[in-house]
C-alpha cells in the first residue's frame, strides 16, 4: 500500500467538515475508491469516482480528483460522531484484472 | 442482502499449527481476495483468485497458500503459523468486469498466534 498515501489521523468537531486527502501513483486507474471501516467490521464501499471526472457529490460526501497531481480527496460535510471510522483510499493496479491497492487508512475521530 | 462470510471472527492458534481461514460468498462472484490488515500498514494483498482452481500471488504471499475448489469458497492456509502472522484477515469478492461497484468485504477474522 505504500504507493497510495494518506495521513493516519484526522480529528474534527461534530458539525464541521472533514477533508481526507490521498495521493496515488497509478495513472491507469479507471476508478478510484473510498472505503469506510467501522470498528470491528470489514470495509464498505463509500463512494467511487471515474477517472475522467473531477468531482462527484453524493449527499454529504464530495470527492475531488486532480489527475494531474494524482490527488484524491473526500470531504464529509456536517460531520457526525457516527462518521468516526477508518477511511481508505484505493486505486487500481492491473494484474490480469484490476486489483485495488489501498492506502494505510485515515482514522477520523469526531469530537462532540 | 449479498454477503461475504468469514467462518470465524476470532481465532487463537499455537505456533507451528496449520490454520485454515474460510471465506464464502453468495453473489456468484468470480474474483476473490485475501488481505491482511495491520495497524499503520493498511491492507496488504496476500492472494487472489479469478476463477475456480486459479490463484495468483499478491504482495505478501510468503507463509500462506490458498485453495479454491468451488466458486463460492476461498480458503487461506497458514501451513505453519508463526507469531508474525498475528493479524486481522479480510476476505473480499467482486464480479468480473463490475469493478466500479467495488469489492464486498467480509467482517474479518482476527487471528492471534501464541
């Protein structure tokens, strides 16, 4: 996962916006993903963005993609305590089929 | 509700034991994967499989093997467990050609080797 970089921790107050950043290296990725992992659970797909898009919005979530800089971000508006989790960014690597490569995950801690 | 089911949530095994981690999916997915998750290291791919009886090494296959005799089941085998294999193991699956819908993960098996 060392080719997909994320900061390890982010702490925000409830009601604020959270921005989780990610840099990746594989420019051939067709899709880029954000997964969420709640305590004691597996990963769930949160959202994805097609590589020819700059932005995708889905309710409180906004994904921004800068292909030139290979930078992906996830913005969570009006962050709630239930958003506390680990967030993983993933790109795709071609190994026959496309296989996701995950970053190390960003632990989001939301304070009341 | 589609599912990836891992047979055990927690396992404790002794050094040198042969360990089987089982994963079953009910979505008729072709692709299945085994990852291990360690704090600060994220998810690392151990093995994956595109089809029955097919397997490919991931980034960290040493000390592991896999078996896929049926489409729905993908087993991870630790031939001789060691303490450095203490970790959370996650199984995932996806359909061929439907990458944009992402991967469906199991809840994980936390393995402790003592």
